[in-house]
């Protein structure tokens, strides 16, 4: 067998290997295509639920239920002006954004003005004062710097 014959056989071997690799690659592409197509068809038929929408179980009377002085749906403290705060604040953001903050009346007003200037909050009109009163009453700054002193404690002595 001559050099030329060996070269032809080497080329034929390489050709076979490349053909097998090409067929395998095409097979993988076909499998991926149908897998992706199948996934796309199953996800597009699924109902889309907005992350902002949460269905509250029960009837509408339960939406404004108050237990132990807390408005159940929002976590707001029961008090005069509660429903104004629920209607005006929770239509744009979570009640937790309110309950986690503690501010004076002036700072609550500054926050409302900031929301009106930058977040498209509407003019609260005659509702502004009752809302401010509610927020500054129930979500005022805590003035507690440390725990209260212990009183009426029965101390015991360690025996050495």
C-alpha cells in the first residue's frame, strides 16, 4: 500500500467521523427545538397572575375586619382615620411601607409632599389632615432609648 492510498483512507476516516458528528449535532438541535417549543406552548397557555394581585379569601365584609385593635388585611392600628389611610395609601403601595416607618407629623407631611412631587400621588384635599393625624398618632417615632428599669424583682444570692 502506497502513501497515496494511506492518505485516501485517512481522509475517508476523517470524513466518516465528521459525518457522524454532524448527524449527532443535527439530532441534538432537533431535540432542543421540540423541547423548547413544547415548553413555550405549555407556559403560554398557563394563566398569567400579576405579582401585584393577590386574591383575599372571604367576602368583602372580611376585608375591613378588625381583630384585637388591628385591621386584619393591612395590619394598621384601629383608630380614627384608619379607612382614609387604607384607601389612600394602600392603593399605591403595601401597608408594610407605612407600618415599618415612624415619623412626626411634619415628616409624614414631607413624605406625602415628596410622593405628590415624584410619585404622582393625588391631592388629598380635606383628607390630608385626618390622614396626618392618624399617621402621627399611631406611627410616631418611638422615644424609648433603652428598656425600662426592672422593678419588684426578687433577687437571689449565689452561695460560694
